[in-house]
DNA sequence: ATGTGACCCTGGATGC
DNA sequence: TGCATCCAGGGTCACA
C-alpha cells in the first residue's frame, strides 16, 4: 500500500505527538516481517517523541537516544485513536501517549517495527538506500549514473530502492506516463532528455500525491483515519481497458518482474 | 554483480 | 452457497 506519499502523509499526521511521552506499549502480535522488539516498553517507556523522520518508506520516531523504525509493508497503516477505542483485528501494536494512542494495523503483516540504537542511517535496512526523490540531490545526472549498464526495463529499475527510494508500483507507472516513457525501455537506454523529464515527473507526481493525501486503495488511511484522494487522479494505474486521459487510447496492463505495469501505448515511447 | 521468481500473509474479487 | 484461484501500495532471499 504505502509508497512514499502515503508514508509522508502519515508522518505529517503524527506531528501532534511531538514532545509527548510514551506512557505504555501494547504488543498484540509478536511477529510482523521481523519479531517485534522483546522489551519495547523498557526501551521507549517514559521517553519523549522528539522527531518524526522518514527515509524512503521507513518512518523513524526519535525517542530518547534511539529510534523506533516502522515500515508499513503492503497493507499497514498508522492511526491516532483515543485510548478508549477498542482494537480491531490486525491491530498489532499500540504506542500509548497518554490519552492518544498510535495504533499500527497491518493485515498482511509485511510491515516491520524495530528499535534502533545509534545512527539509523548505518542500520543495514537503511544503509544501502538510494537518494530521496524529493531532495535536491536527486537529479537526472545521478539517476543516469544509477541506471548505467542496467539491462532491466526502466519500470522495475525505478522500483529498486538502490536507484531511488519510495517509488513503488503505483508511482512508477504514473511517473513514466507523465514523462512519456515506455516502461519496457531498457533502463540504460533511456536518453538524458528523457531522464530529465522523468526526474521532474517523479517529483511532480509524488508531490501531487502528498497534497491529495496519498492513494487509498484498500488498507491505507491517514493518521486521522481519512482516506487519501490521489487514486481518483491516477492516469494509468488500475485503468487497464479505460481510455487514456490524454489521448483516448485504451490503457494497457502488462507484467514486469511479477508486478502489474500500466501504460498508454500511444503517449509512452 | 544483475535479473528474476518464490515467498512471507490475509482478504477481496472472480469464476465454476 | 461453497470452493478454488488469482490478485494486491513491499521487501528479502535463493538461484540462474
């Protein structure tokens, strides 16, 4: 579910917790992608939340000298609920801040919660990540360097977190449509002019999705429980057989490395 | 090293 | 109605 825009919208929605202290932790499921920390209350109990960061699709909650790393996997969401609200199925973790509870729900349990001590950037899950797409340092030149000699198609290459972080299956298709690039084109053959358009398209697409509150397909909601709105503005994702919003040609779907890719055969060359 | 498919897990949609 | 099959915002792992 959550790609960079959804994680970023979630991150912003948690800002009301800044400065508040953890009063309790409730773990209902011992294992997501990894086992949950065994003594989470001992590690974060009583500590104040001093920062909420994001690296790619990972959230980093600064608590005392460490960070609580949270990944939402395919179906996770984080909501702020009242302490009295009863948990539902798949509500695996509560981090309690007095009357407000940060509640993690994740039906498929592909998400992760880890306690990190020391510099998060050096953690194995984060150390090899590529550039942040919305940072100034993400340029056509840097993208060209990352894609050089790569023989795979541009679309799966864009979803490789070593190339750029945060671009998942929806926004890879959407960005390539916006840039007018055929998703099947070999990554290393995409021209410099196309890469310049692609970098702009990725930034524009992600920013627009963040403004719209993300894409809610099945499981994703914002921190206050609201649905995102960007799915209504998808140009190609999930629209196979429907007319391209730009030229009217029917949108096509194909499968690349096991994932559905949507594109307009006329607008994308 | 790079590329691809299996796999982790649950639930919804579809088809027989 | 019931059951089987396929598919889904991600990431890791084994193996070509």
